[in-house]
C-alpha cells in the first residue's frame, strides 16, 4: 500500500477545511488559492448581523485608539500622578500595589496592543506575500498540467502512428 493510503489525519481542523483539502488534492488544477487576512476573519468573531458588525467595528475602534504609543504615554503620565501619594504612605504593600495595579496594568495595556497590532500587520503582510506566491505557483502548475496533457496526446498519436507503420508490409 502507498504512503497516502496509510495516512492518518491527526490535525483537528474543521470538516469544511478537510473537505476543501480533499477536493484540492483530487483536482489541484481547479483549486484557487484564497487570501485570508485579519479583515477576512473579523466577521467570524461577531458574525455578519448588524449587531455583530457594530460590535466588531467598536472593538476595532477601541483597540486602535488604545493601542497606540501616544495612549501609553498618556497612561504613564496618569499613573505617575498617583505615584507621590503611594510613596508618601511608606507602605510596601501600597507601593507594590501601585506598581502592579496602576503602572503595569495601565501602561502595559496599550504597549501590548501596539505589539499585537505590529504582529497582526506582519501576519497580514506574510499572508498577502504567501497568497501571491501560491497563486503564481498554482498558475504554473496548471500550465504544467496542460503541457503534460498535450505531451500525452502527442505520445498517444506517435504510438498509434508506430502501430500503423509496424503493421504495414515492407
């Protein structure tokens, strides 16, 4: 038995993906590579209803607003306003609490979001580059399959000509 017949699926992909994969493997010349980016996936999070679209829009608006370094600078200033009061208590618990609850949470939140935005943008960039590469490779493979089919026809014609010539008396 071939390696493909012994293949056991170990990934936990959804049935629609497995079906699409099987169709692509069965008829690769018919498969069309798709571009998947953050914007493509967004409707899957909250749905496509008006309320779902509003929720996605609001979440992205807030994330883009909070996820800037300018917001991190403003939050740092806000956090530093309460620092003198925390230090004036001379209480270790209050000072550590200020560091953990005020400074780290308030300042790190927008910085983490900025980092996530950078990562998301790079992933979208890679997805677009990969899509272009896959689309190009797909087109090349389709052309190669067409050429192989033409070669098969030519070989078949040559085989038939040889058969006719072999049957002819000299």
